[in-house]
C-alpha cells in the first residue's frame, strides 16, 4: 500500500458480544473484512462476555470504562460494533467513551454509500441511509452518515431548550421524510424503465440466468470469464476486486454459444450475514433479476472455511427477497486455492476456479443442460421467397441439417419456445 493510501485508512476498534452471536469468531472476522472494505483498519478488538446486552450502553459498565481508556491510550476515535444498537445505546456510549460509535448497519450503509455508482444504486442507498438516520437525529456526535445521505437534519447531543429542540427535531424529521418520499418517487420512475427493459428481454424469449451469492465469492470474476468466452465483442467486463461489495450494480450481458443458443446472464449485488432490512427493501428491484431468473448460480467461496455459513446467508436472503422454487447450480469457486480437484461436477454442484477455462466450460455445460432442456427439435420447410427466415435461423438457432429441395430450404433445427411458435407454419408434418 502506498503512503498516500495508507494515510487515508482510519484506525478503529472493533467490538462484539461473544455470548449473543453464533460462530462469534467468524462474525468478528467478517466485521474486520467489512471494516477493511470501508477503508478502515481494525487496530484493536474488544470482546464482551455478557449473556445479553446492557439496554443503556450495550456493554457492561466496566467494559465501557475499559473502552474509553483503551481508545485514549491508543489515540483511537472510532469503534465499530458487530451488532445493531438502539439510538439511545449509541448516544450513551458516545457520551461515556468520547469516541464515535458505528454499529453494523451503519457500517454497511457507509460501504454502500461509497460504492454506489449508478443513479439507481445511489437512490437505493440514499433511501436506506435516510431511513436509518430518522430515529437517530440526536444520537450521533459526527456527521459521517449525515454527509453521505446529504440530509438537512443536524446531529448533536440534544438541545438546551427542550421545546425548541422538539420543534427542530420535528422539522428535521419531516425534512428527512420528504427526502425519502422524493427519492422513492425517483426510484419508482427508474424502475418503470427497468420493467419495460425486462419485458423486452422476456419478449425475446431468452433464458435469464442470475449469479447470486455471498459478497466476494467470485460472481463478477465468473461473469467476466463467461463474457470473455461467449459475449459479444463490444461487451464490457464488469468490475471485480478482492473486497466485500466491490460493486452494487446489477450487470446484464448476453451470451451466445457456438450452437447459437443464447441467454442473458446477470451479476447481482452480493449478500452478507444480517444484511440490513432497509437495504434489502431498497435493492429489491435490483435483486428482481434473481427473483425472475430461470436459473440461479450460487457462487460460493470454497476456499473460505466458513463457506457453509455463507451459503446459509445466501439462502436466507433469497427467501427474504421472495425467491422461491428457482432451479439452482451450486458453484464452489476458488478451488485453485484448495487441495480439491477441479473442475469436478456432481449433480447440481460444481467445484471450479473462475479463472480456469476448463472450469468455465464445465459450468457452461451445466447451465445449458438446465435452461435449454425445453428446446424443441423440428423440421421446417421454408420457401425460397422467405430467405430472411433462413438467415435469421442461421444466426439465432442451432441448425442440425440443411437440405435444398425444389420448393424451399428444409432445416432440421433446435428452437426455443418463442421461435417454435413464430415459425410453426413452416413445420413439416411427418408423413
């Protein structure tokens, strides 16, 4: 890391409640990765062993004192907690430790705020940030989230004149509610355009395949590999980087295979355990690509010892966004970082490496077997006067046999349902 970049990284404390979280060490390692994704470094870790959080300060009194002393001794000014805190817990902790407190949802919202690139993603994140901020108008001692959300409401530790403070608080609340309504209206207008585009894609009759899974499992790398093999020359590679939530935008690319079969492949936003509900709701339209898919490919980081927990998180999130009964391929990626042989297929599971062409070809075969199983093989007799139909089929269908007869071109061809219906009048009736 260069000195310039190193100066931008903030040193923070990470903390959690060990007895209230299953797989606590894994949860804390995930928090550390989220912190790194937000351009921070976990300089210290503090654990609390209480059976349940203190309703006033989350941590016990002794631990609060310890946090204050440790933060002061190490010149640290931010603590990230692996839990969702109430507004009063945040306020009390900040007052008693003299440092800024960021809970898990606040951290993820910051990451999403920094990563949003498209107008749709920015609006989705903005809505979630404002909804998160609404009950916290008087709790934060910093403006980190306020600045990102662009909200007009101010933070601070309360008002000296209670009546005036309540009036200002209500004004701030209305301002944020107005901003949420405005952002939702803008997003609704954008979604109308997306619904039209999705309808046009559906009308084309191309199968939809969606990559889903835990963030940083290798979805974008997998997509780029498939696009390189089967995409159009002008198709752009999607952004990929070894970090959590490298990209938030759903990317869609058309793949055309050597037998002229085609499909649409989408790369969706990654999941993480306990993804904030506001974000799930905000990104519901983006994640609709998964809900409407003909096939899901769950990309799994096979090299991570906690990959089973990640799979459970993915399954849970898919249910939350309304994805049910969609066929799925379980693609265990990063096998090149393990001792496993690859590519190795068993039923609906594939152990593979996203940068290995043989692996991608194996994945392609599995995809094609799933989404093209309803293709029909038929024989068409097309008059010479309808040469444009022959040209279309040569470009868009798998021609198995071509015969030139006296009354036209006879093709034995594999067709999708849309084309089979479109060219039904040319079907040769068996003798």
